[in-house]
């Protein structure tokens, strides 16, 4: 199969949207990712997948920690910004928890130390040991078939 067929098939799996953040030398770095999943309850582990060519890959290797910010439906602009889809420069305000930057108003901020890594094809899989979690109520930002969605648009489409 060609790459487009594979990507289209993977797009049939609806996902939430996250922004992965970390800081190096006090400078915040972030990237949008929908390759995120829980792995284990004991110990509490999650997994993110980062492309080998992504700048974030090297930064997480250096810092050994990252935060998964699960976006609410009101945060589509942040997803687009950290995915490089918005051309204009924007100032993003981060909250700080210890030395980790987080996106305020996310549904959840999941703080992790790198527990293990696995290179798989053209990505590195980072297994993070969860060290803390902050949560708030709200509706998630979703991604399906290459487009942003929300729960209301799905319910109205039926």
C-alpha cells in the first residue's frame, strides 16, 4: 500500500488532541500530538510517539521529562499553533508547575519522567512514568479523518 492509503486508514481512528510540552534552559518547547495512550496502571505509565526528525525528540532525550496537555474543544488554535499550521507568531501563556510548563485550561496536564524509550520505524516511543496530574471539566478536542471535531458536531451529524 502507499503512504496515503496508510494515513487515510489511520485517520479513521478518532483521537483526542494533545500538546506535549517541556522546557530546556527555561525555554518552553511544545508540539501537537495525537499519538498518545495509557499503558499501565501499576506503575502509572503513558506512551507518546514522536517522529525521529521532530525537534521535540531531541529535547525530550535531553530533559528526560515531558507533560501531556489534553486539549479542550476551545483549544483548537493551540493545537494548530503547535502543529505549525498557523503562520503568524502568537504569544502563548504557560502556567508552570515546578520546572514544567503546562497549557492552562487543558482538560488534563499529565506530568511524566521518561521511563523507557523504543525506536520504532521513523518514530521514538516514549513511555512516561506519571508523576502528577491536574484535571478540569470540559469537552475534548477531537481529530478524525484529518479534521478537528468536537462531541457536539459528531452528535449533530447522526
